[in-house]
C-alpha cells in the first residue's frame, strides 16, 4: 500500500508516494503557478501524481489515498480552504475538486499541522504522543498535537502561535493586529530588526543589502558579530516566552523548531531554550526538550500521507 502526500505552497507543489511505515518511495515537485487559477494548479497536481505513480510502475488507482497540506485556513470537516492568500483561494472546495480529479479519497489540512504530524511520525518527534511545532519563515506557523491527534480547537485553526500578542501597540501585522509574535521573531522580523539597528547607528560587520536575509544574520552571529547576535537573542526571547506560555497551557512532551532559521542549529536553538526555561521558572517541573526539525521539506509530504492513516 502507498499513499500520496502533497505539500502545496505558493511557489511549488511538493509530493511523494509514501508507504505505510512512513518511508518516501519517490518524490518530486513542480511550480505551483497559483496566478493561473485553481484549475491549473489541480492539473499540475494530477500530472505530478501520475508521474510519481508511473515511476513506481503504478496507476493512480493503485494509490490508497491522498493527504494535502495547505498554507492557509482549512475547514477540515468539509475539506474546504477558507482562505489561502498565497494561492488566491477563498472558500474553495479542495477535497471535492481534488478527489474528482484523481478519483481518490482526499484529506485536507493546514500545512503547519501536517509538518508537525510528519515530524512526530518520522522526525524529531518520534516517540512523543504530544508535541508543539513552530516553523520560522516569512511568518510563523505552528501545529499542536495532543494524544497523537492534531488539535484544531473550536475555530479549526488550532495553535496559531504566530499571532500571539506579545507587545502592546507593537509592530503592525498583516493579520490586522499589532505586536504579534511573527512581527518580532520571524525571519522577516529578524531582518527588519537588524536594519533598524543599523539605521540607528549600531555597528556590524554585516552590511545591509537587498539580499540580506535571516540566513546571513545567523551566519554573522555564528561568526561573532555582536549586532547579529543581539537580533537573534531578541527573536529567541520572544519565541522562548511564547513557547513557555504554550507549554504552561498545553503541556506538550516536546517542542520542535522548523523552518529555514532553525537549520542554523544551536545559534538559535540554544537561546530559545534559555529564554523558555527562564519564562517557565519554577513551573518547569521536568525538562521539555526543544529540538530542531529533522525532515526539512519532507515533513509536509510525510505528514500529509499520515493524514490518510488517521482517518
């Protein structure tokens, strides 16, 4: 038996055939082309699925089911995408349309939830029954799993860590709020903070440039640049504080940090641990490990396939 896991992003569609033990048998990706409309995107998914099946000598009918992760708000019960700005979708019946296109059963989920599920099954969260995962990128995504199941909450979006309000009257967020965690600790926020400090006259060996990103700031911090290290520590403070609050509320067995900045390793993981422990204080009755994600881009594929096994 094999399952099709799909990680649908605004830029690319990543997909793979996954066996019931969580091993990727074959994978591939194609551009999303979201600007061409939903029908074109579904066509690319269908073609990619056929190509992957063909590489294994299979037809689409040989696939047991499909799971797909979406960067946006999902009505899991209905299989509908409420809002996916990067795809230009609103109230789109994805499960119905994709099931008709592939003639296969489909489960639809938020992509951060799917990544958390993948890490629990085959990544850094192996052996855990509950975990909280955050992904640091342009924004901050998150997924909470309790007793092996994705937590959705009454509104359906589950743990939305990126929009925890951390600072009163803070930076404006694209969600309409102010002082959200992702305005303070995302990769985008790190770059903004670094540039603000440079503009205020703080010295750094790392010059500003149009190509400046969180990767360059993390590398500079690793190399001993004091301003870069300050920016990373400030982002880690907000991340650690938010995670401590989440640990107090939900009590996960572990925390997993994913996304591009997390690939820098201890230069960001260590200060997150430090600030989380400080915020927990006496309430940290036993260690809550903070781990870097292990699966990279495969987390979405593996987690999406897992959705079918949890039906």
